[in-house]
């Protein structure tokens, strides 16, 4: 889903400077200024008050209102900035208090209401979050801020199992900066699910992370079954793995120009196109396969490790240029030391699947990690090793999706504010029949998760 946007105070609405031209009556301008203040549109409110003062230059009440507006705008701006800073520090309860304080000053602020809704979702209160998203949307329908809220509301709806509403809301991302430009770079018209596919070339393209691509590429064979020649455009680390996928005619590196096609669809819009509900998720696994020769080679090497061979991944990737993604990664990742309870489990040999900076963490005393990750250059290499293991245990990263897509047993170590795709109140997944979840009972509770995993092993 789109990264959470902790929005700054809103810019004045487009065309706000013309308010005096459309409403010459000073009382009407005063009324408009009050409404704009309630929405947090401070510059537009000031424009209306200045226009009213031009009509009644000696009005002390209007002058006082303009002065108070400046003080109130400064306070609200400070509170929003404070809330954003507190979110960055993971001081979520205090951030919620800041955004609620904004709403006491500007109850119609879409920015504050949207941020509050996202915080409620993060604090494990999805029903309250959904209500707050609904309120925010009603305040300024059609605005850019409302589109951000709609895209974020998709997360709450999907988490609560409202797939129809969630997929529809998620399409609002294409009206946001960044997404608009990505869509514009793909020339073929959008396939919505209604257009016939027989005899046509359909380009399915990756728009988000590795895990999202691995999860939603499952729809490619369904499109092929409707008669399409399916083309994939994906990150280079996935091209070799997906080249052998049933139903896929061509796989293209997303760094190159898009191939010619009759229609196109971003991968995360396919559930909407196929009308996916929680009961109709295409969950047949495996839908991906590793190279048999490479799997056999890994099994030969692993044969020297007695007992069960279990892969471990404890951290996600870094996103230095994406602050929101960095915040999420801090919550989904754990230090390797948190897996200390696994050191006491007998009859298990652990194999590292961790790449990136976190791979340099020292294991806790007694936990022996066999590490061949320097031989894993892309997901095809990783898939061969995963297919040779008895079990994969990991936090919410692409490796978990890879194991699930390969039909391998996989245990997800899940954060408290779970991603929408893992739903609520369950320890399995309708997306991956071989997956088992171990959820945090409270934010940051990796100790409880590790203890339950050790007992289950």
C-alpha cells in the first residue's frame, strides 16, 4: 500500500485568492473565513478576512479575527509538526494527543483527522480508524488530501475484511503525486477486468516492493486463462525467478522501456479487476518454482546438517529515502538477539536467509547460524535454498512471500500493527495455505513471539 503520509499543515486551496471576487458581502466573507479556519485552511481564511476588511476597513472585530487567526494558525501548525515528529520517534500516544489537540482548534482539518485515523490503525483500533477516515473524507471530498485519506482508508477496510471497499479505495493512489507519474509512464490503456483479453497482449507491472510483487503475481495465470498473452515488468532481482512461471509469456526488466502491449494493469490493481473477496483469493500453491537442479544441489549441501533445517530472516530492507517506510521497517524488524530462545531448541539447524546490513548482527550465545547468503544474488538463487529447507521463519519481508508462493512451510513473526494482508484474529493466511502467524501481543513484544516460536519448534 502507499506509504503512510504524515502530512504537514495544508496549503491554501486552489483558487482561494479569488474568494473576494465571488463573495463581495463582508458578512459572507467572514462566515467563509470561519469555515476555512475549521478546515485548517489558514491562508484561505486570511484571504477572506482581508477581503472583508477592504469592504469594512474600520471594523475592529474583523481586525481582531485576523490577529487571532494568525495565532491559531501558528498553534495548529506547531501541533501538527509536533505530532509528525512524535510519530518519527515512535511516541504514538503523544502523537495522538497532538493531533486531537489540532482537531479541538480546527475540527474540520482533513490533515489532522487523516493522521489521527492512521495512528488509531497503528494502535490496533481499526474500527475507530475507519470511522475517522470516513469523517475526514466527508470534510473535503474530491481534494488531494481526501484522495490521500481514501488510499489510506483502503488499509483499514482490507484489514477488516472489506475487500470490495478496500480495493476500490486503493485506486485513489493513482491520483496522488508519484503514483500519477508512474502510471503515465505505462502507455497501454488500463485493463479493469471488464475488457476481453482473448488474443491481446496484457502488460502486468510491478509498482511496489518485492513482497507485493511476489504476492500479486499469482494473478498472471488467471489472466492467461482468459486468453491473454501475459507480459511481466518487474525488478531485475525477480526476472529469472518469474521467467518460468506458468501463464507468463515474457518477463521484462523494469529498468527498460515497457514492451508493446494492448492493455496494462499494475499488479496491485489485479484483485479489483478479478473481484477478489476473502473467500475467492487465488490461493493455490505453489505458483512459483525454483530450478530443480539448484534445489538438488542445496539439498546435497544441507544433508550434512542433521535434524530439521530452518531458514531465518529477522529484518526488512532499509529505505533511506522513504521516511514512512523506514518507520514501518523499524516495527516489522527485530534484532537477531531477540531470537535467543531458539538457541535452546534441540534437533534444529538454522540457516540464515538475511541479507543487507542486518546480516552483520552477531547471533546470541548458543544460536549457530549457517550462512551462505553471499551466494544468493537474486530471488531465483534464494528460492532454490528456500525450497531445500524444511521451514522458513521470518518477519514480514519478501522471503516470507517467496516461501509461501513456493508452497513451503513458513512461520511469520508479525508485528502488533499488522499489515492489512495478514488480517485480524487469525494465525493462518488465506493468501498462503502453508503460512502460520506468530503475532506480537503488544507493540515491540518480540520476546513473547520468540518464546512461542521456540515452544512450537
